[in-house]
C-alpha cells in the first residue's frame, strides 16, 4: 500500500513539472501518456480498487444508490411504527385473553358446541370427519368456525351426545316465516330491479327465504338457490354493509337468526348492496383513473400510495380495495390525474 502511494506521488510530481514546462523532456511527456493509458485500463483500475479498498463509480450510479437507501429507510421507519402499534395491541389482547376464554366457554356451552366431536365421521361414505367438514366450509364458503361447527352438528354423528341444536329451531322458524327467493326475484323485476330497503336491525321489509334448494313458489314451480346465480368469490366480507356492520356480519346474522345457509346468505347480502362485492370497488377504482402504487401519497412524509395502503390494511384492517380508494382521495395516487 505504501509503495503504491509513493509511486503515485512520484508520477504526479513529474507530470506537474512537465505541465508547467519546468521539465521539458520528451521522456516526461511519454510517461504522462503512458500513465493515462495505464490508469484508464480496466484491469489496472480493478487492481487499484482492490488494493486501496476504494470504489470508483459515476455520479448517476451514486445518486441512485443513495435514493434507494433513503427509500429503504422510510419503509423501515414505517415498519417500526407499525410494530409499535402491534406490540401495544398485543399487550392489551394478552390481558383480555383469560376473560374472553371464560366467556367463550360459556357461549359454547349455551349453544351446545362443547359437545362437538372433531374426529367423528360426518360422512362415512365420503370419509369426511366432522372437523374436515368444518374446514371445508371455511375454505370454500369463508364460513366462520363456530357457524361451520353448528352446521356440521346438524348430523347427530358430530355430537358426543344427542344435544338439540338451536340452529334446528331457528331454521324451522325461518322456513315458516320467510318468503321464497323466487318470489322475491319476481318482485325485484316488477319494481324495475330495485330491492326493498334494509333496516339497521338486520330485518328487510321484503322477507326472503333462502337456503332451501327445494323451495316452491306460490304457483308450485321448483325454484333454484340464490347462491347458484351469484359468483361467491366476488363477496367482500370485510366491506361495510351498514354503519358499524360488515357484510360478513350481515351474512352471519342471516345464518344465525333465520337459519339461512352461508352461501345463500352471502348471495342475499351481495344482492342487497353492491358495496359487498369486490367488483364494485374495482369499478370505482377505474372511475377515478386507476390506482398508482408507486406515486407519492405525501410529500413531507415521502410515503408512496402503496405504503399508505399497507398502513391502512395493517392498522385498521381495511380491505385492500377500500384502502386503495381511501388513498386515492389524494389525486397524486391516481394514474390519470
């Protein structure tokens, strides 16, 4: 290392003298030309960087690296703030766990779910256990765990004892009180495609009978299930149905209070309001010009629109489309500004 520095200083001194015509020797000019040729050689530069522990680069490349480091620092800062929020939530939740567990056991006992037999056979022919049936309902229809357990326990084989289920009485009452889905569809067509308004309490002015694949209209014709006419993958359970109530809670209400099967309840909720469908929010995003994830949401915070969406989904559990619409309240998050 010392030898390299001495040689470099010697060559520099000779070139300096020749530049100011203090040393007018052809040999000095030849040394200067040879030195420039050697210093511009890639292999020589590489060896110099390795031995000296330095790195030569263009200013454009340097600025790009600095910008990338700043962006990573911003994401790290955001992740740190989210981690602090999560840590505080965790402390509060750990305090509530014993109380919630005690209340849960009471509720399970009152509903008869403490008699659920996970390893019993729900369908010996299909080789499906009661626990497997619960998981199937959760994966295919996004059914809540305990709702799926109540559905599976309609079969006595899934009960450790023959315990009467509340769902049976509610479903029978629902069948006596609710109108059939087909007659409601006819009313919608006769009213120009408009459905009766739904009240806050979860009751609709026009009662709909769902969940019965063999329901009959007043004319005696067999009617189809509402879930057969709707794409259930478009259902947005976390979206808002009414103030303080999500679409998932609304479908749960129909299932628990009226015995409506979960797929049919989801179809009814999607028919009640378009806000319970993912396609509604996709259309709204397109109307606003499309979402720009890499655009800046805030100039002072240097936060991108994707970062704002991540913050809303992590902190407030907002659905993705809802968070994107919220971020697009600022025109800077729109592709077509």
